[in-house]
């Protein structure tokens, strides 16, 4: 993977955690400088992602924004056929917890399997599957609440 | 693939780290390895030559000073938290162990004038640097000091003092190191 591509994919991963472009940029800058400035030829995506994750946890633990909650049961997620604008996707993602955005990004965008995500995030495969299911349901419910309710109100 | 995944892919592929930040972090190393079609390379080369020719003619006297000052002003204005808290340079030197110089050697720049609050890694023109948060004992204001080992490019820089975006920046060289101090005006 090209360095530029690696840098950008790490930025998107950081963004999935922070949902804040400035914070994601700061995390990537910190991690990149620390890991690679002296070892330009030894770049590892696994190490890069793990470091981004650790840096995020460091910062957000300090800010007490990461609160763990019990994982609910895996349940069926309904089909979602809407094509949303970037702004609408952003609003729906904003309602998700960092760990939900993280696994959805790794699964849907990076195409990692639940087992692989489990290795990256240090969780079991079934936990990862639960978070994926919960994240998707929250996203879809948020969309329905924010936009479909609005459409009904407007048209009514 | 369903539309949920497509929506997420669309969202994240629309998000990119700014070009100037990418260039800063890669320090130009990637430009050697870009794999573009031939005519793109020629077009890019022509654009780069034209840009650099005009740029050189316009800013030949102070472009490095300006870009360093701009970078320092931008970093200072972000008011990032220190990564490592420390009240003395020896302690911070142990924490910022990847620097290419000894932080304890810059004591004379702080003695009696500043209290050290902490520091973090940063970069100046793609060069690894230390960013120190200081309290000015005279004014009680928080200032930021940047220190980096001089390389060929940074060595061309002359000492300067300028105001930019509401920040006063003083840049100087001493004993093989580049210093940049930023304070709010």
C-alpha cells in the first residue's frame, strides 16, 4: 500500500472513532510522526491502526467520553435501501457510539471479517457481530427518526 | 452489498486528510513513488516547474521563513493539549526519546524566564520537532516553543520576528537547532 493511501485510510479509521475531523487529523499526525518518521521503510497497517486506536482511547479516556455499555443480543437487521447524502449519513453516524462506528467502518469499508475485527479491537467474534448489528439498527432508526418523521410532518 | 454498506463507503471515501497535511507528514518522500500515467507525469512536471518558477521569483527572499512561521502560528493557535506533562527538561527528554537532539541541552533558553508545563512531538516542514508548552514568568501567558534539529532546508532560514494570524513568532538558530517561539499578541 502506498504511503499516501495508508495515511488516508488511517485518517478515515480515526474519523470513524472520533467523528471529528480535527481530532482525527491530530491523532493521525501524532501516530504517524511517532511510528514512521524514523522508520520510513517499515510501515505496517496493523501497527498503524493499533496505534491510532490506542491514541484515541488515551485521549477520550482522559476526556471521559468513552463509556462502555453492555452488548445486547444479536438480532436481525432490516434491509436498508435508501441512498443518503453525505450530510445525512454524517448525522446518522453522529448518533452512534465510537465502538459502533469503528466496527462498521472496519466491516463495511475496509471489508474485514468479524474475526479479523475481533483481533484488531481485542473482542470476541460474537461481540463484534453484536456491535455491527446494534450499530446498523441505530443508524437506520436514527435515519427514520430524523428524516422519515420529518417527511411525514412536512407532507402532513 | 446492500445500500447500508454503500452509504458508509460513500461517506468515508469523501473524507480525506488535507493535501498540505499529507505532504507535511510524508515530507515529499512519496512524490518519488507515485504511479501515474505518463502524460499525467509530464503535465504535473510542467505545472510544478511553472509554479516553482513563479513562486521562486516572488518569494525567493523569505519563503522558508514565511512557511515555517505560518506552520508555527497554525500549530500554536490549535492550543493542543500536551502529550506529556513535565516540569523539567530532563523528565521530558526521557518521554520524547525519539528526538534527534537532547532537550536537556536547551536549558539556557528557559532558565529564569519560563516554567515548563509539558510537551509533545510535532513537525516543522516535515522534520521531527519538539513542541513545548511554557508559562512566561513575566507575563503569565502561555507560549509555545518549537525545537528541531537543523537540516539543509531549515539551515537556509534567517532569524526573524513576525506577527501572523494574531500570533507573534520569533524564529532563530542556535547550536545546530532551529527554535521557534509563538505567543498570542
